[in-house]
């Protein structure tokens, strides 16, 4: 049975400016780089990039798990990582030494994350000049009275051919979601709205998706493979935002997406180049080719 030598190293990356979402202010991306070396000396690298407010394990959980594995592990150890450690499943499985491609997505295939609030009005233009055509803007942070006029201003300023995705991170109530959707149905630039309501309100989001023409995408509701399967079983057939670095086993994720042919949009969790490469490999294979993937985030770091 194949055995690997395991080493790992935690890291910290500070955002160029704090990232503001409904979940709060995020200033530092922390994670773990893992390395597996097989008996022939072949090395592979992976990344554990937890996002606990999305439902993954914490960084402390992941470090404790890696320490508990010891310096030598076997294939079965990698196959039996528990499901409550989805970022560990992804990082360690991706570190198995193998030849991985590195897809070269054109700039227009990325969705670029804009800063929240008024700063978006200044930031989109440089990203457009770099080739970006799809932009994501966070809502549910300020009041409707502040955010809707800003959105309308942003939509007017974007050139023909640009698309906007709005991401509420589950931060709206039902009345606010309806107010947004009523307005969005009149806009031709909005591709979809992500996670308007908390994950506990799936039935209400199913109802909203039938009442309005602007598509709704699930994000926090489908963060892990277990949640993804659960929402599909409950009847969700809209868009699924998949963050592979916290979804769990890449092999099991591949099987699910191929079996059910879901409308998947793959997205980043601000991982380093190591995790990003592994996530992009999956995106090239499984993400809806007609939609931009959510990996336009490198401008958030120096």
C-alpha cells in the first residue's frame, strides 16, 4: 500500500484592504500548505484553506488534524478523513503526487470581486481594462436605502456587455430580498443574486426563484458536499456556487457534479496559488462553461 511522508506549514496572507461582507470584516487569510512525498521521492502540494463561517472546520481544527496524522500516512488515511473536515479532505487529496494541468482561463472568464459600498464605483474600471467582464458586489452590509441607489449608479456606469452578480451572503430578510428582486427584474445587467437569505430558509429561496425572473444562486447553503447533496435532494435546481477548497473530497465532488449535471459556478476562497491551481482544474472540468468563474480575486492581495 502506498505511503507518503507528510509535512505541513501554516501561512498568513494579509488582504490589501479588509474584505467586508455580511459575515464581518476579514483582514488576514490563514491556511496550511501541505506536502506529500511518495516512496519514489515524487512530491505533491496541497492547500487547506478553511472558511469556518461558511461551515468548514477552523484553522485550529485543521492544524490539530494534520499533527494527529503523524509524519507518515497511507492512502487509506487520505480516504477516511471525516466529512466535518472538508478543507482537509480537499487539501490532502490534492497533494497526492500526480501530474496536474494548470488551465489557462481568459480574463473574461473570471468574475471579479469589487469592494463593498462606494469603492466599487472606482474599482471596476481598472478590472474592465484588464479584461474583466463580470463583476461581483457584496450587499446586505448597509441599509437598502444606501445600497440600492449605489447599485443603480454602478449598473449605469458599467459598459455594454458587463454583467453584475450581487452577493448577500445570507444577509437579507424576506422583505428585503423581494425589494431587491423586484428592482433586479428590470435590470438587464444582473446575472444572478447569490444567497439572499440564510441557509435555513431554503424553501423561501425556492419560492423566490419561482416568483421573480432574476436567477438565484445558493452559496452558503451548499458550501460542503453534504450540504450540496442535501439541497439537491430537497429540490433545488437553480445555480450552485461551489467553493471546491471547502467542499470536501474533489473525487466525490466530481462524481456528484457529473451525475446530476448541475448548473455549477466554481469560486475561490482566497486560497494561494497552490489551492487555486487545484480548484481551477476542477472548474475547467465541472463549472458551467457559459458562466464566469469566481476566481477574479488576486487584486485583493499584494
